[in-house]
C-alpha cells in the first residue's frame, strides 16, 4: 500500500488525464477502491473523487491567476472532460464562474 502522500502524488501526476478516476487511482496505488476510500477519508476528510476534483480545481485556479488561457483551455489542461463539468464544479467550490474568479476572487474587487 502506498502512503497517503504517495496517493496525493499520484493525483498530482495524473490529474490532467480526464479519464483518471477513483478506480485508476486505486489500481496505481495497488489497493482496492474501498480501501482507498477509507484511507483518503481518514486522512483528508473527503472522498477520493473529491480529492481528484479538488486538485484539478486548484490547478485551474493557478492557471486562471497566472495565464491568459481561455476558460475552455483551463478546463482541458486541468483534466475536466468538458467545460460544462468544469464550470459546474468551479461554481460549487468557489461560488462564482471561472471568468469572474479571474477578475478577482473577492466580489468586492471585481469591476
């Protein structure tokens, strides 16, 4: 069994592949999906799916802040299947659209 830090490293290394999922993470870690869920929840207090999605969103935020890539490209580079899926996940986590976030994460700083 790989340690939880190695699991996080696997997510970091594979997040850009839209087909990367909980099952693939478990396979790469050499453990069952149920044991993966148990380990991730115990250490991160989220599901493996949320761990993957959260990392993808962190990557997207970094790109939104540091590049002028169109939102569609940010979604692809971050590992989302579609821009629609990306926008939905982004709004759920950050409470705004990616394009609004790029203008400033705080609504008071947006023009």
